[in-house]
């Protein structure tokens, strides 16, 4: 599996630090699946937008059901996210 280094908050550009603060909660550390795009902050914003569109666009499935499907797919793909 490829490995992408995460950028720590304190090592990030001002733009990246702002995104970490916005999407990372009180500890300013977003989920790893988001942090992998930290090398390119505009891509991180697009990644968040895509995730939000997929998970909150009108769906007959509840958010809980969508998350359960994501967990199963990740497990089948041997992805630790």
C-alpha cells in the first residue's frame, strides 16, 4: 500500500493550518483520510467537498447506513480507514 506522509499542524503553511483548524476539531487534526491531501491544501478542500456531497446529498440511506457501508467497503479493501 502506498504511504503518504502527513503534515503536522505546526509544520503546515498558514493555509493548511487554517484547514486543519476548520476540519480537525479542537485538536486541529482532521481524520487521516483528509490529512493525506495536506500536501495540496486546495485538493484538501475539494476532498472535503466531495465527501460532504456523497454523505449528505439526498440519499434514501441514513447517515448511519452510509457510514456502515463505508466501513464494510474499507474492510473488504483492507483499508484501515
